[in-house]
C-alpha cells in the first residue's frame, strides 16, 4: 500500500488496517475477529505469506529477548502431564480436570508471553539476535 493511499484513508479505515496487521503478527482471538479471520492458523499462515512473520522469527525473538535481559517465557508443562490429566479423569473427576486445566493454562500463558516478546522484537525493528 502506497503512502498516497494511506493519506487518503479515514481514521476508521486506518484503525481497521492496524487491527488486521496486529492480528497477523499476534494471532490473538479478539484481533482475529476484528480482522475478519476465522482461525489462528489462518492468521499465522497469512502473516507468513505476507512476509510479516517468518517461521524462525519466534526463535530469533527469544534469542534477542535473552540478550536484552527480558525475562524468559515460562515453559509449559511437558506433554506427559496431559496423559496424567486424562488418567486422573478415570481416577477422580476433579483432580483430573484440575491437572488438565493447569496444563492448558500454562500452555496458553507461554504462548502469550512468546507473542508479547515477538511483538517487542518486531517493534525494535527485527534486530539480529546474534549481534
């Protein structure tokens, strides 16, 4: 999109365009709904296709964040905790649901922290993490 086209857009159109770009970068559900995307995978695929995000961007953002002193995202629980949660459902309903909930919440928290770090990295101009 050229500068001339951007100058002719109204504030509402610029806000909608910004929401679409944020949805492609962050992939959050509210931004995806605002941008008219149906799924997170569709937004990630569109962002990669548009050149906004490459497959190794997350790795570079994590390296950059470590070099800049940002706190590392908390790792989610390992996959075997999912199996323990499912087995816990057979033993007792509430403990199994509790384990599955904590597994899910840790995984979602990790995704949010990684996306926040990715956004900071992109806002910083995608610097090379090795320098």
